[in-house]
C-alpha cells in the first residue's frame, strides 16, 4: 500500500504513542476498552477517544502478583502495561464481560490503577432470547449514564453522528477485506490487519481519511497486482485466520515470508470488530444493541450450538481460502472449548488447518516459524 | 547426480550425501554455539568421506532449527517435512513418526503416500526432549548412554508426576532421599517422558506402524516406555539421527528431477 497507509501502520505499531500524542493535541480524554463488543460509538459521542487495549511485548513483573500464570497473556501483559505506567494516558476503562479472566481483571484494574472512570458493560451469556436482548439494552443505558456522569451529556444527536462516522469506518474496512478476497496480492495481510487495528487506536475521523486514501490507492493498482505491495504477495496461498486478538505483526510477516497470506478472518481485532453496521434509523441505543446482537459471536457467548463452526466454514469458503490458521491465545478457555468441534467441521470438508498457540509478547518465534513453514509445505505438497 | 541434505539441530548437525539415490556419506557432529560453522563442518566432513567436492553437488537442502543460518547455497525445508520424507524412504508403510531431538519433540502423521497430513510439536518446554533426559541422568549421576538400559531393570518404577524439567529434577532428588533405587527412578523418568510424548501425539491421528527418530531413539528405556504407552512396537531406524538430513537430500533430488 502507498504512503497513505504509513500513518495507520505507525498507530498500529505504536498505539500508546499515538494515544498520548492525540491527548496532548486535543486535550480530550482517552477511554480504554478490551473487547470488540464495547460500544465505541458511545465513547466517541461522549467526546473521548476509544482506545483498544491489548497485551503486548512486556515482561511480567508487577502483574504476576495479581494474575496467575494460567491466565491468558492478553490479561497479564495488559495489566502489566497498566501497572507500569505505560497506559498512563487513560482517563478510564470500560470492561465488557466476556470471559471470567476479563471480569476479574476488571476488579483488579479498578483497584490497582484507580483511574477516574471505570465501568463494566455486563453482557448476557446467551444471545438467543428476548430477555437477554432487553437486558443488554438496559446495561447499555446504564453504561451511558455512567459515561455521562464522567464526561457530560451524550445527546442522541451526538450518538447518531458517531454512529454514522463508525459505520463509515466499518464500510471502509469491509471494502478493504472485499478487495483482499477478490485480489489477495493487492495488499499484505499484515497491512490489512494493521488497518483494522489502527481503527481501534486512532481518532475515527482521522482513520477514515487515511483508509479512504489507501483504498483509492489500492483501486488504482487493481489489475496490476505485481507491484501493489511491499511484500511480494503474488502467488501466496490464501488462508483464513481464526482467533481472538491477533496483532502479532512479526508472526504475520513470517507467514508471508513462508508463502501464505490471510485473506479473511474472524479475529476480534479483525472482521469481528467491524462486521455489520449500526442502523442509522430509529432509537440509537436500540440500534447499537441490535448490531452487537446480530454480529458474529465471540466464543464467550452462546447462540446456537454449531453456529461458530457453520459460520467459519461459510466465511472460509466465501473467502476462497485453502486452509485455516488458528491463532489461539494460550489459556483462552472459550476458544479452546470450541476448537475441537470447529476443527471437526473443517476436517469433514477436507480443509487443512493449523493451530498456533499464541502468547502476547513472548511467542517462541523460531518454533512458530517451523510450524508455519511446515504447514505451508504440506499445503504445497512439495515433497 | 549428487545431492546433499544438512540438518542442523539444537545439539547435533548432520549431513547426508546421495549419489543416484544411494547414501554415499554421512556425518554428525555437535552443533555447539555456532550453527553456521557446524553446518559447514558437517557438510565438509561428509564431502571428505564421499571424496567429492562441493561443486559436484547438484542441489542442497538445509533443515533443522539452524536451516536459515547456513553459509552455502541451499533451499530451506522444515525438519517436519524432511523427517517424514527420510523415514518414508526407509519404511514405506510408516503412518506415524515420533522425533525426539535435543530441544524439540514432535509427532507426525503420514498419509499412505508418505506426505505429512498432520503434525504436532512441543513448545517452550524441554520436558519430553533429549535435554530433559540429560538433566535427569545428571541428577541421578548416571551416564546418558546407560540411562535407558538401566531403567529396563526396574520392577517397581518410581512415580515422577511432574512434567516440568526443573520440578521433575527436584522430584528425583526427593525420591533419592526417600530411598528409591536409581533403577526405579530411571524407569519412572522414562515413563513420565513417554506419557508426555503420548499426550502430545494423541492430538494427531496416530496409526501404526510407528517409527521413532532423533537422538533419544538410542535410549532403549524411552523406546520401551513408549511401546507400553502406545501398545505397539516402536520401530527405530539404524541411524535415527540422520533421517532429517536423509529426507533433505531426497527432497533436493526430487526437486532437481521435477525442475
């Protein structure tokens, strides 16, 4: 991708630097969130920057006293970032109740970081009955009033404005993904996932401007893919990526070097983040809940027993991928509970897959390289 | 035509030279701290043994964890693909292979045509590798070469419950303090290794026959413990450390032919 993308790359590679600079530049508050279910448009409507917190390459020193080793590296390294002062630009945090670790992390976070604002957005576990829908709506209303206490009134008009801006962001990211499926050589999977990640870090207006230009640039290169990107993406084996948080750019680089590329995914820092728009019609709160309700579900939530497997197969086939790469965070129970039946659904269709157990910040890179390369070798049937 | 395969593992570097699909020379030496140097030495030694010059080699494939650091022109293929190729050439019926090297252990499922259909590897943990056995042999003050056969004498294996190298070592010290014999502790250790490998291997479809490779294949104690676990014979090639380099050389040959 051209120069337009360099800003999104920068923000994705140095998210804390971006947030700190944004805060200095605008004088406005930054509200952190951990999960793709967080109502970013509401944070935006309240005048704050919604900032996606993930783990990172941080040595565990302080957080080890609060979270056991069997908690995922996302929780452990994110808490380390909070305790070490690396996230000191945060004015508050919204925790979305997904897994047990995240719920308990919320308590530790509130007590140990003592940020001016802290709220829990308690989602129902089952996304399948009217009562759960109503409950979610009430929770969202509660979150709105908590945000208003801290940041002032969030008017419906502002909320509608933010919904429109975020819908634009979602459409742009969706276009980028469509473009990749149609022509994987146009842009590397690393760049495309960095674009999604940057949209969770950057001011959404700014991000929309960069994405719009980047897409224009890509469109001009359609049909001439051989010179489209920096990674020589031509001829790579198209794969589908499955998992939760996937912002390990080094691993994606290794995948591309090994001759593979991710053409579509269900990461919560990928398609699950931007999938579906909030209806601009009607009551905005109801519309926000509807989008969360209808979107591809996180394995922490339940709708139908075989929904995730069916959805994965459908998405994979639609993306014309030749196989699936699972990037699952070690100790992520919700994902690992789903894994056996999801893999079985793929095996029944003869789809090859590889499970990579990931750890934020401390992945054993040579080991991962060997696995990825071996998987690519089996895909190519080179021997 | 002459082809070479070089396998640079964490503990040893191996080279195999093929001429007209026949092995004409093999070498093995310690990798040491410099895998680039070790791969060069392994190749040179094999060339000397074969009495040929490097220029005569048509194509080289490098494999093993040091595959990216070789200083001679070579294609890079992972040890998973190479081991499978090497073992399949020796045992065309093989369906599962277990490779236990210095730092890695892996299980590979092979299709009827010898292709890799699935594989699983250990991660950041030395349990179930050659290094684990080295540490345990040292804790028991037994020579590594005798460690396996010693365990075969046991009638009452001690229970070693931990799969962590560090904790297992302290468990061994506790068993010694409790008065358990070296023989029984050694048997317990081998059984723990076999359990670890079995648990890992069961993540892929395990079918017979099973072949074991890597330096640990020289250890009869591990072989027997694995046979008990899997309930079947574990076949060991004559030179279990060389199958990766052999497979690499065979891949070099087949790629040259299909080019």
